[in-house]
C-alpha cells in the first residue's frame, strides 16, 4: 500500500479547505454584503455561521456548500 495519495487524489480537498480560512470566518466575519463567499471554509462551520447570523437579527439565512468553500445568504 502506498500511503502517499496519487496525483489529484485527496490533495484537491486539502487544498480547498484550510484551517486558517475557517478560523478567519468564525472570528473576523463581517456581515455587510450578501451573498458572502467564504473560500476554503470547512462545511462543518455552516451551523455556527447560521447561529451568529440569527443572533445578529438576520432572517432568511442559508449557507450553501460549494466546491471552493461556503456561500452565505441572508436578509436584514
């Protein structure tokens, strides 16, 4: 068995999701312009983003997972 992934296998996922992007989305996210595109953010963060939006008074909130990260939609 080869522990190193083949070219193009597994590396695309690691390149798209980064811990730095995910932490930046949680800590320093501004909610001024929607749709908000968050490249490299892990999909498990979506419920936390929804929670923060609802706490700040937004309605019609939704987070979509796309190949490059997350796309956030909300209305005031």
